[in-house]
């Protein structure tokens, strides 16, 4: 069998390591074979290739030193930072991030940590994820000889980027695109990738939308969002493509302009109706804006075109659970289980749905399975939920043990501190309960429950000044909470009586 054909066969069957080894043997015999050189670049790229649309997480620097937003105090509903609380029957008990957004059904970049307001909060933020062109056989193909920059040292990198003549390769369309992907994904060198993309764009006389898209991706990685926006718009005008629309919407989201991103996605749906990536992006923005009804509507549209979309099923199930419909949520989670998803989070959610649907025997079985599959990253939440169920059935000793187990696994689990404080109040340990509430408030300042419980405890013990100050913090976090408002009015009346 021809060695090059064998390498191509490995590549088509996605055996990229074998393909790279076969290309290495061929390059040892003829180091200037551009076809083999290009094939090895593609195989090395595919080994590390990831869809960078889904792997963009904001760091502390981007969160705290954002210089791209136009208005510091945006109107409600026009910014992801000032989104209001969700509307619904029992949304007050839905867990939220530090930015006030409800936790989504699946863990996405940016959906768990939120946007902390200070460096301390950012540091404490918990952590809870191409085919080759056809080439003929060696008997009929034309072997082109390259230059010395193609030579690779045995112990060095495959391509020495500082010695690479970028202007030469940018004028060769058959090599430039594979070389760009190798530099961008495998070497993770955005500077050289940007240089190659810029020169290749000039070489094709600005007529190739693909290079404009890659230029925008490089600008986006450098934080030059307005430059990236111009490149993506130019790519869309030249050739309408789903990737270009998705990247353009991503730029607007990073610029905190969700309405502009929605306009881009909805306009693209006119050209690509039923595209699930676009529908999912729209649903995510509405979910971030706390418009859960519209978010669920678009997630259901996703399921019409892709009935096994895990994200849509999980988000709809989460919405039903926090809307006091555990039976409907149970149906969606069971569907995920039938699809072959087998992890701790799914069994944990199944256990909660079974408990609130009064299927107690199934709830215990699901939680046993969740504990057996759990790791240090998620086991604390499982024990916290088991403790919450123990509170529901009235077994305070079991609940206390479960919350303490959660704290053993994760000492920064604020919800467990809060619930331990509630149990200590029932036991009459006022000082211990106060310490638990203060610890929970320090660890999770975005939760209103520790502040409300602390204020209620202070009011019962006669410390009206502390109660007034703490309940004000609870109302700042969740102004719609009626219990906090009633407690504030009660404290005000007691002050007036004094």
C-alpha cells in the first residue's frame, strides 16, 4: 500500500496519531514533501481541536476591568449585568449566581460563576467544559518541494514558527488554511495566526470570507472586540454562514449588548431556519436575562428539530422543577437517563423530583446512586440535597449530619452553613446559629437567605439595629421577597414603639 494513501486512510478513520506517525516517517525520507507536511499539520490539529465557540470563560481580569461596556448602569432588560429576578410561582427558591441569574440546567462557560463585583468575590468564586482535500496516489501526484522552514528537528517542534516565512505561505491557498489552523489550535499562537490571516486576506484580495472569519477570531482572542465585529460583519456580507453569525453574536454578548446579539441571531434564522445552534444561543440569552418563559419557548423549538438535545431537555426540566411541576421535570430527566447519560448530577435531580412528586422509595435509590458516582467536585451538593430532604421529613439529626458531611467535602458550601444555622435555632443554640449565618453570608453574599435568617434571629433576640441592617442587605439582594419586606416593616414598628 502506498504510504501516503495509508496516512490518508488513517486520517479519514480519525486515527490521527497513526496518521501523524506515518507522515513523520515519510518526512524523514523527503522533508520537502508539502502534501505530507500539510497532512501531518491537519492530523496534529485534529488531535487538539475544540469548538472555541463553547469554551470561552471570562477570567477575573475581564470581569473586573471591563472597558468595553458603554453604560455603567444599563436599563433593565438591556444588560446581562443588571438582569432582574425571574418571574414565576416559586422562583425565589431557585439557586442563583453572584450576578443574580438563576443556575441553568447545564453547566456552560459563565453560567455558574457569574460576574463578581470585587476581587475577593472573584477569588472565592466556586468552581462547580475537517476533512483533507483528496490527493491522488504517489504515482500520479506532483511532488512540490518546500523550503528549509518546513524542516523539523527530531527533538524540537514540528514547525519553527519564528523561522517561518509567513508571507510565502500566505500566498499558497492549499497550505495557508491548514497552516493557520495548526498555529491557532495546536500551537495556540494567536499572534502568528493573526499575521498569517492578515497576509492571506491581502493575498486573496479580500475576497475570501473564511480568512475574515479567522481574523475576527484572532481579534476576539486579543480582546479587540470592535475590530472582530467589523471582520465578522464583512464575512457575513460576503458569505452568509452560521459560524459568522454565532461569532458576531458572541462579540455582542462580550460587549454586554444582549439585544444586539438577539437581533443577529433572529436575522440569521431567516436564512437558516431551524438551525439549532442559533435557537440555543437565543434561549441562552433569554435565560441570562431571566426571561424564563421565552427561554423555554426557544428550547422547545430546539427539541422540534433535535429531539435528543441534552441542553434543551435539561433546561426545560429545571424550569418545570422550579415552577412547582416536579412530575413534568421527572419526565424530562428520565428521558435523559434513557438517552444513556449516567452521572451524579442527573441522579441527584431525579432524586429531588421523585421526592417532591412523593415517590420516596425512588428518591432514596436515586440519591444512593448519586453518592456512589459522586466526586469531590459535586458530592457536597448531593449531601446537601439529602440533608434538605431530611429536613422535609422532619429528621433534624440526619439533616445535621448530611450538612456537616457536605462541609467536610467542601468547607465553603454556604448553603450548608445556612441550613445548619436553621437547625441550631431549633435546638436553641443561638450563638452557634448566628455564627453559621455569618459564615454563609461571607461565603455567598449573593444569597438572601443567610441575611434574612440572621435578621430574623436578631429580631427575636431583641437586637433591632442589627436586624434592621441585615434585612436591608437581604432586600438589596432580592427586593421581591415578601418575608424580608414584612420583617423590615415589623422592625420599623418596634423602633417606632421604642
